[in-house]
């Protein structure tokens, strides 16, 4: 009887410990702080089922969601950044930071460009991946954007760019800032050929990216709740010494004030872009 009444002792061995539970089963929502089961998130396009927060997507996930299956062909994958200024931040050389980011993300830089189809419409596409140095725009990102624009002109294709960025890459100084002018100039040439450019803004789209190609679309779409603006609210308040209106620099605020054309839930994004391409005379 004593043996039957004895409290059960839970094993503390490595095999039975909570440390063995995979750390990629759950994702914590940034907005409502609820734990979301990753397998369920995949079914909801990585949108929180509780509050509707749109989780960040990698470039590969974004391409898989937007493009027709097996239609994507990557271009410009051989372009890689260098360290022209021998820049050092917080004791770490820029070249070492680049190597870390490349190892972490599996990408050479923050932009992935190529050709594919959206609902059967041949399209040139570029996607920025925020995991890589906040998708900051350095020489390679700007060069890739400019070249995919030129590729779209040569092939007479519509262009879709999905942006997520903290702005220009300060590690490259003026070389990073020059990419704003480069990409904007390429889009001027693109517009002269009367080809459609659809710009998709995701959370966050800010700084030099927002101030250049991201805001130059013929149609500008944003995901719900996305941060859309040049500088963050704390910076703006410090400079202006004024309290900002509630909801300023959100996708919804930008649409209400005429800065963007649509706020589209992620589940509807592919269909919406496909419909727009049809209206623009796509094949």
C-alpha cells in the first residue's frame, strides 16, 4: 500500500525535460502576446487568429504565397555586398556582420528578385526580407531593384515589389543613400514604357525605401496595421515636440489621407494583385 500511495516522481532526465520540446512550435504575437501554434499560423497565412496581426514573412514565404506554384525563377542571385568603407559599428566590422546575416538567413542580401506568374500573369517581382539587416537598402539591394526594373522593361512585364525595410543602409554611407535616386530614376524609365508597377507595403516600410521606390507605385497596397512612414513616431515627436495623432503612420491612416490606395488582408493579396494585372491588360 505504501508503494501505491507514494507520490509519483517525474523524471528530470534530458529525455523527459521541457528542454526537448522544439522551440519552433509556437510563435508569440507581437500585438496581443498570444501564443500561436505555428501549424495553425501556416493555415492563416501567418496572420494571428486572435487579433489579425500580420506576422513578418521571409522572402521565400512571400514568394510562395504570391506566385503561382513552381513559376518563380530567381535572377541576380550572384550579387553580393562588399565593405567599401571598412565600416565598424559597436566594435564589429561590417563585413563580419554581413557574414553573420548571410549565415542566419541563407540570403546574400536583403532583396530577392526574379520572374514568375501571379494567377497566370507573367510578372517581374522583387521582395525585401526584413530578417537581413532590417532589409536596409545598400548598394546590392538598390542594384537588384534597378536591374529587375530594367529586366521588366526589356521583357515588357508588369512589376511587383514587396517592401519591408528600416531604410537606407548606413554601413555604406552615401553609397546606400544613392540607391534612392537610382531606383527612382529606373522607375521613371519604367513609367515611360507605360508598364504597371504595383507596390506592396508590409510592416514596416520606412526610411529611404519608403521615400523612394516603395511610394512610386501606380497602385500602392499595404497590409493591415503595417507601419508606413519615413521616421519612427519617437523621432518625429522629438523633432516636432508635438504629440502625434493616434494611429499615425499605419496603413489605415495612410489610406485615409490619400498616401496609399488599398489596405488588403494577406489572404486576399494574391487575388487582388492578379485582378489588377488583368485590369492593366495582362495576358
